[in-house]
């Protein structure tokens, strides 16, 4: 396809299509989603849910289909800054409970960051997405990535990002968005 779709209809149901770039990442995600599915609603209610794998020509992995989420927004610096403190507390608690539930069934999130948390339209709830692994600079130390310890490190930084208006990571993201010089912001962030 010349244009990669995001919303795909199968019958009368909408699904989100995500291009698969690496078989290993896709395999990891499928294994994690299988555990989440087996765990039941307690974990599924705050995570994206895999519907199926898409094979392209010659049965080569093309992507993944996820159950459609009506997303209002992603946790960006401006969304967090505009939210009330009770909303932000709710999001932080929801993400913390989700990670705890995933760890209880031996699922590691892997790429903890605000871009992998979306807010649904229906209830304004935080939903954790993207279980392919990896690590984004500043959120998780590379040497521990894709471990429960890394999730906890990233979760601590994410909660700080959500609740603390002076969060170094939020200030860094804001500066990048505005095209500002990052020197002072990154100096404040230390090793982040």
C-alpha cells in the first residue's frame, strides 16, 4: 500500500493497524498479549488488546491488529499540564495498578513513557499500550531495559512526569516541542 492505514474495518468492527517492523518485537508482543488475555478483565481493562496478526504478500509479517480504542489524547506535556490534579492522580494510579497487574502475570511493559499511555474518550481513563519492548532514552536505563526493574524505574519517572509540574522529563519534552535550546533543561535532568 502507498498509505499505511491505521483504522481498519473487519465487518462492522474497527481495529487499529500497527505496522510490524521486526519479527522478534512482534513475537514478544504476541506472547505478552496472550498472557494478558488469559489473565482476564482485571488486566485487559487498562491495556490495549491484540486482535490478530496481519500477513502480507508471500505470508510475510505485515503488522498487528488491535481492538479499537476511542482515544481522546496521549499523555504529552501539554495534556498533563492542562489536566486537573485529581485527573492526573487518577491517571498515575491507573498506570501504577496496570503495571502491578502485568508484573503479577510476568508481563514486562518494556517501553515506559508518556507516549505509550493514552486517555480514552469514554471515561478519561489511562490505557497502557505498546508491549513490543525497547527503551526510550531518559525513561529507562539501557542496561536494565525490558525487565521489571526497568518498568519500575520508568514508572517512577512517569508518575513524576504526571504529577510534578517541575518534572525534568516534562520540561525536556516541552522544550523540544517548542524548539528551544535544551542545554539548561537537560542539565537539570542530570543523567536523564
